[in-house]
C-alpha cells in the first residue's frame, strides 16, 4: 500500500533525478524525471506517492507541491450574520431559602416513623419498650461516651494494625511478584544507527529472527509476482539479516536485562532465571556482561533465601514425622541444583519404609507411594508390605521399576526404571507477517 510524503529534488542527470525527504540531509533514492509534469526542478518540494519495500523505496507518482489558495478572488466567502441581541441569553433563578413547603402527608409520615408514609420505604425504626430507639452496642475498645474508637491528642484516629481492615471494606491483596517489564532503549538506539535498507530487515529480526525475515521476503515476492512487479533477491536480504542478527539479539537481551534490573525484588524467579539463561545464546559486550553479573547475583540471592526456607520446612516435617509433607518438599526443590543432604535423606527413607506396611490404611499407603515415586530417593525406599487390596497391588506393580523393593515383595523380576518425565513441548508460534 502506497503512502504520501513530501520529497525534494536534489539533482538531475538526464532522465533520472535524485530525491530526499523534505527536511532530510541525505538523498533517499532516484525517480524517473517523466513522472513530474513539466520536468523536475532542483530544490523544489513535491508531493509523492511511495511504496516501501525491503531494500528500497519506490516513487509511484509525483504531484505538484501545495500552494497557498487565493483569498476569495471572486467574492465568494460566506459571512455569518449574528442576530441582534434582544435580551439576556441566560436567565438565572435562585431557589428560596429554607426547605420550602412540606408535601401533603409528610408530617404524618414523620410522626409515624421515618419512611412509614412513603410507599416502598424502609418502614419505622425499631424502638425500645418506651418508644425510644434502642441504643447501638458500642464497639470493642470504643469510648463509652461517644461510642467511637479512641483518638490521639491531635484528634486523629490511630492507624489500623497490619491485617486489620474496615468492616465491609475490601480486603487488600498483598503485592507479589509481577511480570517483567521489557524496555526498548537499546532497540531504538540500534535502529537509529541503521541505513534505510537495513531498517525493515532489523524490524523483522526483532519480531521473530531469521524465520520472520524469510517469511516477509516470501510474502513480498508473492505479492510482487501477482501484481507483475519485479521480485527481490532473497539471498541479498538474508545476508543483510545475518550481519544484523548478532546486533539485534544483543539489543533485545539488553532491553530484557534492563527491565529485569529496574524491577528488583518484584520480578518473579522464573522470569529472572529466563533472562540469565538466555544470555548464553548472545554474544555480550562489556556492558552486557556487567548486567549479567548483576542479574546472576540477584538470582543467587533469591535462590539462597528459597533454599534456606526449604531446608527449614524439610527439617520441621522430619522432626514432626510428617511423612507426606517431607516427600512433597523433596519432590519440589527450589531449583534443579538443590540436593537433599544425606542425613535428611536417610531419615526420610527410613520413615517412609516403616510407614509402608501391610496393615496401613489403603488411602494413606496409596498417597505415600504416589508421592515417593516423584522423589529422588525412591530407589532407596524399602516398603515392609503391601495392603490386601487390588488397587494397592496394581499400584505396586506399576511402580516396581521406580521402587525395586515392590518387585521383591511381589516375587517378580525388577523392571527397568521408568524414563524421566518431560513437560510437553509448546507449539511453535507462527511468525508475524510484515
């Protein structure tokens, strides 16, 4: 789709004229002099319809520049004649002081109780034995004379305690980690240094890398073939993209790193780990290495806190003989590099082995086996027995590869251990079209 801009003719060489955008410093391209009626004039500004391609800007049509219109040479201007003002256009009427006359039945309604004479009203208030309003019970900790909470010497109420909220009010949600903020500082700085031929290629690289560039070139060539226009050389565009790929990848990563550093402790752990891990696919410069070092220190600090809390919870579960909670904690460490100490692992293994006996409740036995299979200590667990239940026996047969002691109890050959479970791969997102 073409768009209209203003161009200035910079030079003329036979039938070819060079042009630049009005107000720019460097020439932008060339055009056929026959497109300009009467011939081009160097230094003149024209209106031009142009089309943007991956490697150039093509001028489709040239129109003469706008000129100032004459000021009503044939006396055709319309004059608005305002009507004559005959009086003030705004009339102000003040309401009389006081509440005004009462409506009929208002007094009777007030005497019988507020809202009693009004249809659809709330009805009379509840009264005591002698026709008086029953007093409201004072709040807890309120002043007996006023019925309100205590005030300070200056007359202001003291601030509410943590977790205390006003009755009937909304509960304030605690502020937790939020999604990362992606900056565009380094991206814009890189785009400002590129030539007009490199700009559309770099924008496609920022959108989806080399696949996005190839898809945009294929789409443009398809449209050009359908319209009878010459196609572009895909190999040339791909060479430009390969030269810019490292720069765009570095700018994108530094923008992500800048956003992560600006959020500080509010950034989620998984987002921080993703930024640190993605640095391995980028060739960093000196400033990028400094950002990576700071992000790595922040990640290690977060992991140290989580590991400390995880170890404390695990020791508490072991000391209170909470077998299920201990297995859950071992199966879900803070990160993949966290390992259970040999001492704690031996205690949990002994606890689980003693709990899995034939007289155990089937529901609890099934839960513990299901949790134990997900842990790293599963092959060291030695159950004492299997309950006399078909579902429990089927579960033991299914998990005999993960817990070899089940095979010995069942009198069967130990099967190979199950393969590691992997999360299903996410489907690839289609590249955006330019």
